[in-house]
């Protein structure tokens, strides 16, 4: 595509609906049992008069964007609502531009507007990330292109204006080289309070779905796992040993460890990993571990050299990836990986993937990497768009936990008609469940992504908008 189409954003509607977890999910400093999911619906119009509505969705996860314990979960929800409202008002106030141009125009001003409301960059980028995906969906629908085709042709108009380190890099050539796959490995999350075996005490939802790690392995055939650690060495080593006993017979086992910012400093994280290596019951698990995610607090992670730890296992930033400048800074400190998380922005993932390609080309070997990490993405728009994004940038495994902690469409209050519509539009990705519900389909540890290549941003259908609530106004 020679010239990226310019489009006008004519309307932005924001909604939410509650999500109830069937099992509690503990990560970092929070145990999640319920949470709202945000939705954006955007009308875009092309210069030739064609128009379409696009949509996107994302969980408003508390204590991930801001871990300040003085704030309640409700306070965190309001922070994300404020980010959405700031993005809505900003995007509606501008004229025609390319899809990427809209993002680039508002990127820094919205970070500054967020700061004026006490929002950190991760929160400030949440609202525009959702709007950008809905804009892309609308643009793709108006052009009758899939997300894959649109990005490969650079229909969004992606350039290096915000990433000067990519100046001179062939971005259109890179985007054109991306090739999505038909399937992807699901990397199952094991949270800090998840039962490992039936012997572990937990409150059962009695819904017939897997509850323990042992049951997940038997039911899904997963061979990739993400294990949360607490930063308390004794408890972590004991729990990891119990997990290792369950996973010891999984063929071609692959594991990642998530520190969730729980280690005080790089020396503590390195010492813990050496303890893992020295623990006899963890030898197989350690050998299967590919990288360690965000071991240090975001407040110090980009000031701390992690080369000692990285010499033993690659280290990836997640929560520290607050701006487009974070990954280059992390690379200077010994990190080699960065997460792809659509709540941080689809363009950030694409640009960071380009950075990995550029650095590997300059080095003459693979060294930088991206990994797909989850924000408990829900069945429907959220999981579909995130899967399409990570698939396009070439990732072969993806952390998924929304399907485990939430019972498909039923767990988010979607009616049988909506579940049936998504099931019909995305054959292979979902499976029918009792009482009109539909759930993510995991077979042999794989997700079937073939239906995500339809026109639009991986959205064969949209939610039942009449069933959603307008986004609540933040209290402050």
C-alpha cells in the first residue's frame, strides 16, 4: 500500500461490564476475584466516504498498572476509566490522519495529561491502546482487510517518528515480512494461590472445569507454563518443587518464571536463581526455564544492571515497559526481552518487534526477544486481538489465563446469543459449553488461530452493545 489511508474518528463510545472469576488469581500484591472489563466502540470514516465501526476490549486489572497499596481496587478501576476518558476526548478533537498518525499525535500529550491526574505512563497508555485497536478494527473493516493484511501493507502508516533508534531501519519491509501461523502454544499461568494437586485446600466452583495444575495438564495437553514466584525463597522453592513433580512427565516441557517485581534488587534475584539451580528436585524444571520476567520493582528495574542474572537466564521487562523508550534503556542494563501486552499498545509491540529484528541483524545473531504475556484477557474481542497481534509478530507461545480463571462468555455476563455469535464467527478458537456458553478451545496445548484472519482486527463479530453498561465516571 503506497499511501496509508487517512481517516477521521467520528464517534467513540465507552462501555464496561463486570467479570467474575471462577477461581481467585493471585499475582504480585493482589488476589483477584472480580473486575470490570472495558470496551471501546469507534466509528471511523475514510477520505472516500467509506465508514465502519471498530471495537476493542480490555480487563481493568487492579494492582498491575499501579501497585500503590494505598489505593483500593476501585481506585485502580477509576484510574483506568480516567485514562479512557482522556483518550476519548483527545482522539475526538483531531481531524483526519492515518491510524498510526492518530496514535503518534496523542502519545506524549496523553502521557502528560495522565500525569496531571496522577496517572503513571502505563495507565496513561491504557486508554489510547484500547482506542487505537478499535480504530484499527474500523479501518480494516472499511478497507475489507484483515489485521494481518493491513499491517503487512502498512495501512496504519507506521513510521519511526517516536522511535529514533529505528531511523534508517526498513519498517515497511519488516512489516511486510511478518507471517502469521495457524496455531500457537498456550502457556498456562500458575498463580500464587492456584491449587497444584487435589490435596491443596481451595474453594471449588464445582463447574466441571479444571481447577488444579494436575487437572489442567490432563485436560489441555499444555507443555508451556508460566510460574509466578513471590520473592520469598523458602516458600517459592517448596512450591516450585511441588509444581515440578506434577510437570516432570510433560513432554518437551517449557517454563518461564514471573518475578512480578517481588525481588528487592538484582543480587536477590540472582541468589534465588542460584538456589533453584542447586535444588535437586528442580533440576528438570530449571533446565526447561527459558527466561525470568520482571524480577525487580518497576521503580528501580531500569536503574539496575541485571547482567549477572542474565548470564544465567535471559531477563525480560514487563511492568517496567511504561513508555516507548523503556526497552532500549533495558537493553543497556542487560535485559534482552520485553513483553507484548496489548494493554500497552499494539504499536508498541510492533515497534519493539522491529527493534528486536534490527538489533539481531546488526549483531548477526538472535539475541533480543519478545514474549506474549497476559492481562487475563477475556473471551471475545480482547483475547482475539491479542492473539492476532502476538501471532503476527512471530511469537510461538502465549501466556493465557483468562480462560482458566473465568468461565468463558458466561463469566463476563454475556448472554447465550452473544456467545453463539462469537462461536460461529471464530470456529476453532472457541468450543460450545453447557447452557449456551462458549469457551476458549485448547487442544493438544494449542490454540487454533485460523479464524482471526477475517476482515477487521480479528473481530468476526462484535459484542451485544445493548447489554453493556456505559463506562462509569471516575469518582475523582
